C-alpha cells in the first residue's frame, strides 16, 4: 500500500509540475496512471478527474486483493515457525528417568503427534500456495529487471521516483517471503537439535527409539516450495 501511495503521489506531483510549468499554455495534459484507451476525449478536466479517480480505485482494489493472499500466507508460515519453536522448547523440558518413564513417555507421544500435525499443515500450505508463490517470484523478478533497466536508462526525476517505489515494493515483498521461509526451515530443523540435546540417554530403549524417530524426521525441514521450482529462503532471495 505504501508503494502504491508513493506511486500515485509521484504521478500527482509530476502532473502538478507540468501544469505549473505550462500554466499559460492552452495544452491540457491528460497523462494517466496506467496507459489505457478510452472511447471518449479526456480534454475535459471533470472527465479526466473521474478517470484518474477510477484508476486509483482499481489500483487500491487490486493491491488489497493481492495483499490479502500474501498476508494469509505469511501469517500461516509465521504460525508454523512459532509452533515448531514451541515443540523444541517442550522437548528440552522433558526429564526422562528410568524409574518414572510413563509420564515422560506420554508427553513425548503427545509431542510427536503435535509435530506430525505441524508437518502436515506445512504440506497443506505448500499444496495451497505453491503456484501463487511461484507466480509472485517470477513476476517480481521480471518487474525488478524491467524497472531497474528503465531507471538505468535515465529519465526525469519524478519518473524515476515513480519506478523506484515499485522497485522497492517488489524487493521488500520478495525479501519478507524469503525471510519467513528461512525462519520456517530453521525452526523445523531446531526440533532435531532439541531432541538430541535433551537428556534422552536417561530414558529406556522405547523412549530412545521415539527420540530417534523425531530426529530422523526433522532432518528433512519444513519448507515453502515454489511449485518445485525453488525452496523459498534467503538463499533464493539472493538469486532473485
């Protein structure tokens, strides 16, 4: 939304400068936010104002619609990362004792079930958002390349400002998704580390096998997959 507001502000400022610079001219500048053909003349200032308002409205609706999907994905990934961190802390709090194992075994079994549910949830997130994530990364990469090329070719200061807002928005959006993907990987791998670092050797053979099951499963971290194209992480962000 900040990028959209900045783009519209830069467009408005550019037109104000044009009209102020050529205030004595009979030419009425009808630059649009988006170059669209209309079946009527825009030389009337009231019609021109309505068209600009309509384009701003469409921009806001489109931005908010896209933003809702991204915020849902981000909130789900953050939720999974938080739960994996909780699982790690719960494992570290286990105090196995060969003389009193039933209570700790029940806790461990509950943790294993909880861990399995979280892995299934991340799989559901991947099945739901993988295509959207792939499209976002491809679109952002193309937009960043084109805008960077336009800025490098040189243009008026206000035009560069308009492009820079979009460039900044795309870079920040890709970074946030990549950062959350990295956090998900680290938190899911942390379950394996916590299982190894707690006092598992004080438990009986059944308890130790259960811990081995958690460690083995945690070797494959939970990830956000861009439909098989790439794993969303900070490493992916550096490639974009």
